[in-house]
């Protein structure tokens, strides 16, 4: 029986504490979805309230994971519920704790920048983009980037990695990419580039824009937050000032 303050769970047949990778990936997907909504609200509309809410939720969630027990992390509880009918995939808990400590550090940084000091600028963008990247790779590919970094700082290497990445093994035939597959992928990229060039670029004009107030009749000066993140031109576009 797991105690309240612990990290990972003991499972028969494994000599290290483990986590269920399926619920970890589900949790990452949930957080990525919510983070993307908050990020796009801030980027496109200048509404930072969803971002502040997400930062608080993210901080509390990761604090529970790292400082108390992953069993009680709200996002992991939802992840466990989502994959409750799937066979567990056990992975080592140690490297996950290291990765989530990095996530907790990013959350604390965003707390002081976004929630406490209401800072708007490139530093926020870099930290948010880093969080989104880490969550996306975990959810989409099962690749824990921070877990890979773990091996550079610890003499005892990570064990029980997702997909047995920690163990040296030859790729199965179904995992190999043939020259024909590579050629098809390159051809696809070439076709998409050609399509993009043939379509050209133009400024989209919506039906609402056609009947909107003329630009000269209102203040089209971008606010400071839009200028500070290089979002001035897009702000003008969204406010029919172009």
C-alpha cells in the first residue's frame, strides 16, 4: 500500500518504483490542450486571464506530483480515468520526478512573471513555448525530453523508459523507414510548397470587416503588451486597422 508522501508505486516484478506511462501521456495531453487554449487567448486577443488561471493550475498540479504524491495530481487522476480500460505500461518513476521538477520550476517562474508581476514579453513566450513543447512530445510521441536530460546529471541511468528506449536493441522491421517512404514524404513536402506558392499570399477580409468601422474613425494604436511581444501588426489586423 502506497503512503501519502511517496513517489511512484511498487508493482510486483519491478525492483524500482514505477508509474503508468499511459496515464502520464494522457495527463500531458490534457495539460497541452488547456495550455494551448490559454496561450492562444493571450497571443490572439491579449486576454491573459486564461493564462494566469492555467499557470496556477499547472503549479498546483506539479507541486502535488513532486512534493506529495503523483497519485493525487488532478491531471494524472483524469489521465488514469481516461485510460482505465488500457493495459498499464510501467516506466521508472525516478526520471519522471526529475522531469516534473523542471516543470515545477517553469511553473514557479511563470507564477512570478505572469500572475504576480503581470509581465508581458519575450521571456513569457520562451517559457510558455518550452512547456508546450515538452507536453506535446510527451503526449504525442511518448518522448520525455527532460527524462533524456536526466542521464546527463545522474551516474545511475534511467531505467524502464517508455518503449524500452533505455535498453539497447535493434529496430524491428516495422520500425524501419525505407527509401520509398522517404521519397514519398519528400515529394509530399515539395507538393505542399508548390501549392503554397501557387496560392500566393493575401490579406484575408472577413464579412464583418467589410462592414466594420473605418480605420480612421478609431484609435488604431497597438497597446503596449502587443508591441512588447511583437504582436502589433496582428493586433491591427484583428481590430480591422489595416
